[in-house]
């Protein structure tokens, strides 16, 4: 489970990150990200130095059971890497339909790759390469 301070809530926050942030697509997920500096430049109240993460797992991924399973796996992957993400970043992780059949290691690889592409993480991303 993610700590409460690391959870992204509210549709306005999700909208801000998905519309104004940067996006990187991978085979099983898409990661949208906005840094604290970008939020300040837009003149919007930000999260300060906390890293926050939200998840979007739509109906195209599968039925309720499948969507919840994918969400749990993504939460676990992100929780293990939360300390490696730059402080103050806000992320939205959107699962694609191929995430339904993916193993946790594959989701972790895609998430790590997206963080590297966004240049939001150091070289240590939880040990999964």
C-alpha cells in the first residue's frame, strides 16, 4: 500500500498531470509526470517536496477483478521505487490492455524504463532491469 501522503487524489490533480505533464509510453503502461518546478511555473498550488502517484486502469484492461489485480501490482511496483523518484514529482500511471496479462516483473521493467526516459530517477530503480 502506498502511504497516504504519496497518493494522488482529485480529478483536478489527475487532469493537471495528464494534460500539462510529460508522457512516456511503454508496451504495458503510460507514465505521465510533472515536476514541482513545472507546477510552480504554471502557477498552480503543488505538492511541495512530496512525490505523489495516481493510477488509471480503465475498462479496456479487463473486468473488475483484472483491473484491481493490475492496480495492486502497479501499486507494489511504484511503492518499491518511490524513494528513487525525484522529490516533488507527481505521476499518473495509466495501464494499457496488455497490462492484464503482464507479470509484475514486466510492469516493473516498463515503469523503470519510463522513469529513465523521463529522467526522473537515478540509476538505482529497485533492482529490476
